[in-house]
C-alpha cells in the first residue's frame, strides 16, 4: 500500500503544487479570489464553514478528472459544489483544498421522450431541466423545494414533496458518470428500467455525498405530465387529526401526489408571508392529486372522506394553475416565512423520518421537546413518507446554534427510538455524523468505512463527511 | 494483508477440518449424503453443475454466521442455496466447499400492517409469505413466476410480471440482515420509506448473488390488495402490433399492473398445455389492471383504445378470480408448455432488456436470429419493462446446449447494441459472465472487483460468479 502512505511533503507545499498545475492546465477556470472562496466555504448551514484554497469551475467530465488526477497525486482534498443548498455542511471544505464547482455543467445531453428518460450534466438545476423539458410533455418529479442541482440531489439522495408518489433520487436515477478518486471515469447503470447484472454502483454513489466519487452526468427517469392536477388545502383543529388523516391516506394506498403538513406555527408564518388570508393559523394539510381525470376524482373523494372522519374542515380548492402555484409556492417558502417572523435570528432545519405508524407519537413528542426548550419552532413536512422538519429559530450566536442542536438531538433520539432515521432527505454531511452509529450499528459502519477506504484510500474526496471515524471491516 | 495470503494447507485438508468443525457444532444440520449434495450441485440450469462437499441446513442467522466463521478461517467456499430456481448457475458450488441451504429459514418475523412492511427470514418463498399475509389485506407483489425464496430474489435482484407496476426487489427491499465473509452480522437499511444516511448497503447486497455477503433476513415493502383486479387477453395478427401496443401503454403512463407478451409459438404451446382453446395461436398480450374501480375502468378504456388502433382483436375478459388465475397460471406455465411441445429436449431461457423504444427492433431482430438458427424457440416476457425471454429447445446434448448459447449470444449482442442489458432479472451467475465487460465497461468492473476484494478478500463467497476476472480499481 505504499502509494497510499502518508505523503512526505507538508500540506502547504503539496497544495501549491496542485494550484500551479491546475492554473497551468485550466487557466481561468481556477479562482483563488477571496469572495469566490468565501462563497464556497459553506452551504446554507453557514455555521459549518471552512475556506477552500481555490475554486475550480469544471465544464466537463474531463475537467473533473483532471482536477482529481492532480489532487490525487498530491493528496489534496476535493469537495464538489453545486448550488450550495446543502443544510448539513456537505459542501464545506473542512480540510481546505479544492472546491470543485460543477454549476457550469448544465447541458442536457439527451432526451429520450419515447423511453421517458434523459441524460444531463450534474450541474443543471431541476428547475432548469424542467423548463427545458416543457415542450416534451415530460418532467422530472423529484422536488426538494430549493434550487438544487441534479448532481447535488444525487449525492444527498434527495427527495421532497413529490417523493410519496414518484420516489426519491434512489428510484429516479438510472445511471451515472462518476469520476473516482484517482481520476478514472466510470459509467454505472444505463438506460434500461431494471437490470440484474453486477453490483449496483449507481445506488452506491447516490447518497455518497461526494465521498466515493464525483458525479458528473446523470441518467434520469422522466414522467409524463399528468393529464389533470388538482390541489386542495384542509385545515384541522388538532395536530393529531391532521397527522392521522395523512397516515390513513398512505395506509389505504391512495396514490396521492403530495401530502404536506404545516403545523399552526408554520401556518401562521405562511399566512403572513404569502398572504394566505383565506386560511386560519391551524394545522393544515396541503394535497396534490394527479393523473387521469376519473382516477383523480376517485383519489379526491377517498381523501375527503378520510379528512371528514378526522374532523377536517372544508376543503379549499385551488381551481386554476395560478392558484395551485400560489399555494405550493407558499409551502416551499415555509423557511422564509419563518425567517420573516424571526428577523435577525438564525434558523436550523431538522430532518427526521419514522415508519408512518409512529408519526403521531413522534410529532407529539417533538411538540413537548419544543415547548420544553422555550424556542420558537415550527413543524412541517412530507408526512406521507413519515418525514418532517422542524425549523428552529434562535439567537444568531454560537450559543443559539448550540441550543438549536440540543433540540435537534432530542428530536433525533425520539425518531431513532421509533425505528426511524436521522435524515429523511438532507443527508449526513457534518451535521448528522454523531447519530450514524446509533442508527446503523457499528458493524454496518465498519463495512461502509471499508468501502470508503477502498475507493478513496487517500481520503481526498470530501473528507470528514458522512462517516464518523472508527473500525474498518476486514473480510 | 497476511491474513488473506494463500493458505498453506491443501484444500482437501482444510475442507476436512471444516467438515469436522461443522459436524461438531451443527450436528444433523450438516449432510454429506450424495443425493442431498447432488440436489445442491445445480439450479434449474442443470448444465452448470458441481458437487458441494457438504450441505448445511441453516435455521438462523447465527447458524449462517457459524458456517462462515469456520469457512473463512479455512478459506473454504460457501454458496448460498434457497429454492434452487436459478437459471444462470448461481447456486452451483463451482469450487466445491459448502452449499449453505437457507430453505428452512421460513419465519415471518414481523408484519407491520399499518406501515405496509414485514420482516422475514430469507428462506421463505414468496408464495408462502403471501399465503400467510392473506388475512392482513396486504401482499408482496414481486412475482418472478417460480417458487423462489425471498433471499434468492434479493440476491438476484429479481422482478417478473408485476415489476412494471410495483418495481423490482431493488424498490421493495427496505433493509437486510446479512452475514459477511468473516461471519460478522450487519443490519442494513431499516423500516423507513426513505433515508439519506450512509452508503446504500441494502442496494449493494441486492443483486450481489451471494458474492459479498449472505442475506439472512429481509425487510420488505408490502402493498394493499387492490380493491379491484381485472384481467384480459388481446390477440394480434402481427408481432409488431402487439409490441407497439405495449410500448404505447408505457409511453402514455397508464399504470397497468402487468402486460405480458407471448408470441405465436409460445401461444400455440400454451393453448395445448393449458387448454386455452378459446384462443388462436397468434401473438397475444395478457393484461392485468388493478386499483380503485374508477381508476381501473379508465386504465382499461385507454388500453383498449391503444390496442384497437394497433389492430388488436376483441378483448377476452377473465370475469372471475378463477378465470383470472387460470389465465395467469397458463402464462406462468409457459416454460412447461414449451417443454411439453419438445419432449426429451433441453430448454434454455434467455433474458434481455432494452429501453422500450428499442423493443420492436430487438424482437424483430431476434426472430431473424431464431429463424437463422433453425431452432425451435418462443418469445415471451415483461414487455412493459422492455424485458423478454426466448425459450430455446435443443437436443439434450452438450452440442445442443452450445447451439442454444450461440443463439443467446446473438440476442444479447443485439440488446447491448440497443442500450440494453444482458439480464433484466435472471442475474449473471455463470451464464452471463462473458457479457459483463461489454455492458458495464472495464472501469466500472474494476470498481466492482475492488468492492469484492475488500468485502471478501479470501474469495470464499460464491467464487466464480457475477464478476469476470480482470484488473482491480486502486484509488
């Protein structure tokens, strides 16, 4: 293993070799500008920050491979950067080195309308992709809310509001191009809907947070735009009634497209921020139904019955596409609505998930935790998957941040005790490292570490993320 | 790496150590009976056969771990065995050693009806599981036709007739218990619908064919029994019309439950074998629609329109559950129908898949290949996924087998040239090894080999399967 032995030259020397080589090879694609580096020193979790030595703006898989070859030879870390929307510190170059920005890699390489698939460069955002697809009658449904890149969504195994119907990135990525630690390029998966040939490298890379390879191209499943989309809102006097309605929708197998919960705190903020004056500050479910007209009518009828049995108030319908967009925009602006209610405060978003039968118990427990903390916090989320977020507002100080993390720890502990996961969709990054061993057990983590050590023995790919240190499986 | 160095004692000596230790530890669970060993020397592809030294009938994860610990210490191969329904040689102990039979591990460990999931031991068959689930209103939908075990279905990433609607094992396995090469037990995944925490070890093990670990327990997604199920058959004068109908159903996004094609050769055999005297020996589509009544009605209406536009004859409806079961039993007995038409011959089933837009071209090419071969062969399959099989009948001699393989090679070459895969659902085993490099490229294979070398450095887990030998990625 001599090639993986610790390098003999000091880090700063190796780094300056890397910078010289990259500047010679890539010219203006390399920036050491302080404000560019600062913009790449963190994602939306700005509390987790560290400056890169330089930012390289890649425009092709070959660029990414070139950067990795140089960094690999010199044992210098590389952290991929897309839209910077991570909330768990994924894009922060904890050990310095190179921030590899893929946001200029926005080409749609192929659209196969007849096969409902497409191939894109990793830096395109889902909004840009869907805008370009509009004339095809197809769309890419995974919708985490923010303006994320497809590559970043792959790396964190993202999901969002429509996952209850269309699945997450795990179910919607057919194949990848990825650059491995040493600069080699691999193709995984392909264009077929299913295959039984070989280890599922696509699924291994999806969710690997840039620690096993850097994703440069993605083959995506597309879906036909539904013939009809209907959206409605139903308010409830109690949180239990709203959660139970969502739970029963899933248990009955109603193929609903979205079912989102906003608690009274969140709804009050949204009413103010998005001018939803027709609603009350009560726990609210946002629904979307889609498909062929008769099927949609049937879904709606079944859902209304369940809501009524759970004491739901009358359904408010979004009759037009504009009305629908206004409602869903209000939902997606939930974070900013909380921000507006808490000027000058910092916000921390939690993310946990449990089997749906445990959701009522968990949310009730979280409300107790919030009350005990004395903090302002809302609850909202993708309750059809058993997944929700708490948005916690605290003073914008290190102490305030620690207060928010303390509340998050209580929430995660409750979720894990109810057979849950510490992240439904945000990923591990730095923020969730401490929970991984409890969630997966030491044996599975030791296997994960063996995979990391094999594919990136020099530990140059996003070091310090996803895996807490510990024993490594040896077969 | 001293522990992985080649062992110094000869294989026969190490094997007798293993047998002594296992007999001492496990008593009557160990069999060296010749007929028991013979029954574990091959799966349904009896042409690929090799005797194990002994068969161990495991009854628990602890039993599996005990076997692996002993075999690991002595560098003796272990091949997992379930129902023996593999058609690609997966269960054949190519290098001898232990056949580890899991078919006594049939417990259902938990059914969580409210969460639509269950946990089972790996040796239960899907039929037994569904029989036990009957009173819950839930079922496990992945249906490869044969009486396969859930563990074997995981190991080969199986799918079958209902995958077009419910997905394959990849989409329906939430988590696993697996025993690694050295006997350590890991838990992967969990009970939640989605998670963004850590490498997806579940997906890595699903489809790994017993080469990375032995799956002993499986957490499965369940689905509600549909309120209504309707089945119908439509016959076509030409193969093109039938294939185009299936392709358009998928392209229109009709959420059909099953859509199976049987060509005229296959239909003729099924009519004779299953007494389907109401049908003609024409290319035929078998449909199943399910869901809420209005949604089913709408699916049927749309499908009938497409079939009519493609010159389909009148739909024949299976009005009762008995009628439906008769039709689908005839479909699932397709192999035996071909066998009955070809007494004394050997049958070889191929398995390829392409993007659905390429399906008509591929099937037409395969018909030419069949005609040129002069062999009797039918075409049938899961055309909604772009996946189909050719059942080839040849003389039951080594030469006949080679004739069938020669035709299969032509079919696979066509599929790969149309962006396809050499196996939609049967897996690689031994039979598809030669195609892996063309399909995945040398770079991805070198990464797969690195994973294998890391997790099973002594190469005791199902050696000789899934991965052709070649260079190993080194990061």
